[in-house]
C-alpha cells in the first residue's frame, strides 16, 4: 500500500493529541490491528505503521513557512517539503556507556555483529535510541528505548539499506536487528529493507552479491513478490511467521537451508 505523505497527514490531523501523548491504534490506512503508532513530541507529530506492506510513516513539524506553503499549494517540490530527512543526531556515545542498549542488542541477537565490528552501533542520549548505521555512515535507523513513541526512526540517507556482515549471499530482511541476527550465519550478509520499497540504491547495492534470499513476514508477501520480479539476479523467497531477530543461529541456518 503506497499512500502519499499529503494524504496521510490529511487523515491524521483528525486524531487529537496533546504534547507528550502517544497512541497505538489500528492503522487507518492498511487496517493492521494495533500496528499504528502516533505521538506528539515537542510540537512535532510522528507516526509509523509497523506492517511491512504499509508505507505509512512520517513527521510533521507544525505550520509551514510561507515558502513551503506556496510550494505546497503549487504542487511543487513535494518530496523536499513533505519528506524532509531527519539528520543523524550530532551527539552520540558508545553503547558501552548505556547498559540498556547492550541488553537490548543481546535480546535481539545483534550484539555479536556489533562486537565483531560488522556494523556500527551507537547510542543517542538526546533521542534515547540505539542507532544502527549504514556502511557509508550516511544514514542510520534508531530503535526507541523509551517505551513510547515510534519504535524505529530513520536518520540521514538509508536508501541503500543496512548491510551487516561479509559474504557472497545476501539475506534481505525487514529491520536492522534482524539483519544483525542473520549475519551470524557463515558467508552471509544481512540486509535490512527498513520497511521501505526496493529503492534504486538498494537494488544496486544488492548486485554485488552472488545470491539473494528474501525472508519477510506474511504481511509483506505481496511486497516480496514484487521485489522478485524487479530484481535481475538469482534470488529466492521465503515467507515466515517467525521473528528472525529472536531465533537462534541454528534456527536461522535451518530456515536458510530449507530455501536453498
């Protein structure tokens, strides 16, 4: 389901939120039960649907400037106005300074990838998020540690995905933690789709691998089928009900072996 930012915000304005309030509700766009999160923090409205097949996600900072309003009314520069990129937080620290971050990484089988240096992971105290960085360090995805608000947030340019590990086989998964968990397998790189469509940059970055395996949950079945059609490289697909980041190494290896 592909819904424009304008249509999303038009509908979401009807949801009344006070500053600091958070709601988890059925998604008003795809209908996913309890999949939709919306919050208001420091005057900004943030929302996200955790269903892989739904693209509902955004941030609205309040009233537009005169220039933005004119461009909006003229239907110009929609992308630059409506999909502004949140910069990577300037203030970050080692996760070793934040025991809860280490605890989280271990709980989702991601600590090993961090410890081996397969991915850069930092803690942003101002955001209270654990940041998983892209290889070029131009982007990151942050996992919320607060217990309220959007679970994941995107910073900088993540269009090429988050790649974790080294090998000739890439396994395309939903999120960064799952990519870390998958990277524990021999000769395998976990690549996080980050809940987005298959971008040109991500498609290009996948071409360096000899084989590609797509493992997504049932909500993303149609998305996975579309990906297979759009990729010009050897690839296989598996739809699973399991949460990859919670599986043991042996269970993930078994899942991959079934596919190949």
